[in-house]
C-alpha cells in the first residue's frame, strides 16, 4: 500500500476529475485525482493507494494524519510537506463536531477576513516557532518509521513543494531526509497548469511521479 499525505498538491486540486467544471476555482470536496502524482506513483509501484491529502492544510495535518493512519508492515509512506509559513492548524478532539475536512481549526495568512487568522498573523505570528515545529514533525516521523518501526520495513519518503533552503538555522535535533526532487521545480511548474491555473497540471504530476520513483526506487 502507498500512503500519501499533504495539501492540495497531494489531493490533486485543479486536475480534470477533481474540479468543479462550472467554477474552475473550486475543487470537488473529498475527491483525490487519478491524474495526481500519488496515483501515478502508485501505478509505477504496482501498489494500491490511500491518498490523505487535504487542500489548504499545513504541516500539522500532514503529520497528524500520518500518525493516525493504519500503516502496515511493508507499506510505503510519502509526505509532501505543505508550506510551513502560511498555514497553522489547531487539532480538535475527533469527538467534537467541526466543519472542516481535516477536522482542525484553520488559520491562514491569505484569509485575513477571518478574525482568527487576522489576530494570529498580525499579533502572534512567529516564523521561528513554525520553523521549529515543522522540523519537529519531520524528525518525529523519521524516528517513528526508521527506528521505532524499523522491523516493519516501511519505506518513508519525505518531500516538499519548495526547495529546502533554510533561512533560519535548522534545529540541532533535526533528523530527517528530504528528496532531491521537489514539486515546485520549474521542470514541473513550467509545464501547462491545471484547470484552476494555479496548481501543477497533468503532465507535471506524471513527470514528478516518475522522477520521484527514479530517485527513491532506482
């Protein structure tokens, strides 16, 4: 089984089977695209896919979904880490009803009409805190699968959209490995966009899956 975690780039927003054709800015809620890189990677691997990408979410959701998933021995886990600077998710008790696909309180720097987001990003924002938090997630995921579950032979792949170029010194506790390929490379972004004219398109997703497969499995 291939498990994938991340944001809209993992869910496949904007691709032909995951967008409202009457309004090309709106994804279809809950739909994971068969044209997205997770589906293409699963095909290359010859494995079934469970895609737990959620549009607009941040690193907390990717980490939490991965830790909650029923990942079995010999499975493969791929996390495409969402943007750490602009997306804050506050976990909510699963028993508490909430209108959110990811079951979190969402705070976004592009949604300043939302009072929570406005207060956080104008009065409480700390890039340093979010940077450390993201590295804690990456390190914990790495330790969980490569040390605590070493005997389960689970393949862990951590990747990103943006190239990893630290503007803040990485924490000394950091222990993780990111792929060389990243989805925001011009090799992919220069190809035709998805139907929403924002996300990477069909060809880019297929090419990224191929490049990721070649880096990790060949």
